[in-house]
C-alpha cells in the first residue's frame, strides 16, 4: 500500500506538496491503484502495467473487462482506472467557447496531448492564440509525414492570419511513442519561425507528443534562434 512507503516518497504527499505535474506516470497510476500485490508493491505493479501495455495510451485502448483481467487490477481497480480515463476524454471535449490560456508547454499537453498520443498516424496541428495567450482555435493541417518537404508554410499561417491570431504553437505527434525531434522536425521549425517573423505571427513553440512524454523545441533551443526568445 502507499501508506507503507516512507512519507516523503508517497505519491499522494508529493502531489500535495509539488502538484500533479511533478509526479511520474508510475506515481500517478500508483495513486489510482492504491494497493499492490503480495510480494509486489503498488509502484512495481504500476510500472509493470505501463511497461507491458504501452503506457497510458495502451491502457486507455482496453475495455473495462480487458483491464479487469490484467494481473494486479481486477474489477474494482479496472473500473476506477477506466472512469479516470473517461474523465480525461470528457475534458478534451470541453465547451469550445471556453478559451484555455497557454502559459507553458504542459498546458498544451493537458489540452490535446493525451488525444494526440493515441493517434496511430502522425498529425500536425496549429494552436491559434490571441494577445492574452488564450486559445482561439485549433486546426489540423496534415495527417501522415510532417516534414519540411511536405508542409506548405502558407497553410501553417493561413488560419492564423484569418483569425487575427498573434501567435501560434505547432504540435505534432510521433506514433512510435518517442518524441525525440528528427532533423526534419528541426528544419521545419526553423522555417516556420522565420516565416512567422515575416508575417508578424509569432511561433511560440513546436511541440512533439509521444507516449507519456513530450518535447518542447523551444525549450531545447532547436529551430529557435536567440532573437526569437519568448
């Protein structure tokens, strides 16, 4: 049980002290499971479940009945886990009239990261922002390979200009689960940043979504020169 762990290491206490973003996927799942198995702590069970089933995206694809049959879950834990995932799905379908505010890459992953991590094909989306960094629209531009050769820069900024957006955040996923940027991702980022400077629509970030992980190209300084600082 979580209560058997040293207090400073307990996920619940760490969440209360540092917030949910400070916890690993294993710790978050351990909080939902609460108890482990004889000879297998709840943290070990959580790690095994994520490793064997492709992380949260893999678990999300399973029905409640399939989850219940997994060693270490059972009906009670399976329904609790499935309910939590359904809550996440419903948050993704929040009233589009509400305008989420983006202040960090984590805000983007909370907004569309889970959904994009489940996609089986690569997809590129543009998040349109107003002067208060509020989301005024999200456009899906490409599905399939999204490298510099295939992406038309005019299309990237077309909706931003029409919506009078002052900034955009570019987001695409890697269906392999590994969000490590490729050389094509870096080249595309550099091209979009340069075009944004000319069009006066700032590219705040280019994010890559993997399975349970994401990468901010801006944070890594890939494709962003020093004069493009935020």
